[in-house]
């Protein structure tokens, strides 16, 4: 996997034709930077060359720009997120008073899996903090079982109970109080919590644990909130249902035409309190060739047609947050701008699909597309 990923980043792998201007050079780097390094068979963000002008967001680990070693935070803010917690932070090169986005990644990936989406959000003027939930991998087959069964078992409950996002919030608060930290550029009066897949479950649980006023918006990208095969079911985890209904801040729910979590996202967006926006993207707005997923994630086998992906919609689910190309970041940025900057929420209609509930017959039809 590591060799394939490095070939991709050097530009030796095929790329989608739907790529934003300059992004090919961002991925390839032309020898000027290495985005990832090998770590235990998975990808881990390493460093960003500050001279790179194609994407102005800067990535740093630890307390100061230029320190590229991972921060190991123990007992941050009293949170019980494990003995070691690693954070990846993306920020624009300039500006202060930046709204903060606490972004939790999905199951069996780390921050590298969502690096491109995080960087685009940072480029729009946000400080993005991503706690790496390493123990979702350490649970092994039990963790996988949780991923496929709505995280209802004990391991799933422990790894999605919101503690990692609470630790991230506490860490940003502690670092910002120092004044000299780059995190002091963040404005903790403007906080959005965001999650993809299993990270969406933790984001929901965070909203039930955080103190009033600690966050002002929520973004859920294909959240894995219901039972599996959710493209056709409306069965929900009671705790998630209650907490979604209890939301008192604006929320954005993002899915796509063939996403496995489309029905889940639709129903939860209807339940959400505080004012919810729903975005259904066209599958054509996603990079379903999934080069980064193929190179970095064990989820790739589940995207093969022979394993039922065209029925289950795993490719769409993953591509909504884990690929370098495609348009999923656009509605996220538009929503954040509407909440924190007072801008009108506008998304290009060419990438939008109408809201359409799936049915069993349509699920089979997805396989013929």
C-alpha cells in the first residue's frame, strides 16, 4: 500500500479528469514535498513545504509551525481519550480570529485519509483540528463489527463517545491560552464540529457531552448513524436519535445519490433541531476511481463490484470525504461561511441532485449503473 501511495503522490498513478486547477501538482508535489509517510501500514501526514503556493494552507503538528513531529498529548483537558492522542492541524498561512473546525475522521483511517478536504476547508479561512482516533484500528475485528453494525457493541461505544473531539477542543483551548501558539489564531467563540462516517457518530455524541456554547455548528458527511444497509432502512440507534433531535445549532448533512448512508442522512436531517440543511451530491461530483482509498485504506476491497459495492454504495460513502478530487468540500465551505461569515448558502446546482428516497428496487438498480 505504501509504495502505491507514494507512486500516486509522485504522479505515477492515473488521476481523475475532474480535478481543480493546480491539484495535480498538489498531489504529485513535483519533488517539493511529501504529503504522507508510512506508519504501521497506514498513511500518516508528515510535512508540507511552506513554499508551495498551489494550496496555501499550512499543516503543522505540535505547538509551533515548523515542528513536524506528531504531538503526543496525555490527558488533555482531563479527557480520557487514551494515553496518547495525535492531532493534525490545518490552517491558512495568514489571518487571525479563525473559526475552528473539529473534524473527526472515519473508521480505520487517520487524518491523512481526509487531508485534502481538511486543507480545502483551511484554505477558505478556517483552523481545522483533526484528532487521530488510533484505537479504532486497534479494536481489529471487533472494531470492524462495530463499523458494520452501527457501533452498538462496547468497543464501538468507547471509540465514538465524543471524547476525542472533547480532547481536541480542550487542547486548542490550552494552546490558544499560551498566546504564542499558532492555535491562538483560532477563535473558540466560533467552533464547528464535523465528522465523516464513524466520525459523524462521534460528532453527534460530542454535541451531547460538550458544554453549552462550546460549538456553534455541526457538519455530518455521510454519518454512519443507523444500522448497516442503511440505503434502504430507517432503523436508528436511540441515543443518536435523541441527540440529533436535541441539536440547537445549525447543521449540514451531506450525502450523494448512491451513498450507503443516504437514507440515514435524510432521516437524521429531518429529525435535527436547530435548523438543518441537506445536500445530496451527484455521484458524478465524486471521484469514484478512489486512488487514495486504494492506496491507503483497507476499505478498498469493499468498493469492488464483486463484493457488492454497487449495491451498498461504499465507494460513494468513502469518496465523500477521503479523495483528492471531486466537489464534496464545496457545500461544507458554503455552510461554514453562512454560519460564521453571514454569507448566503449557495452551492453550484450542477453538482447537486434532488432529494430522492431510495427503495429496495432502486438499490438493485444502483448495481446496474
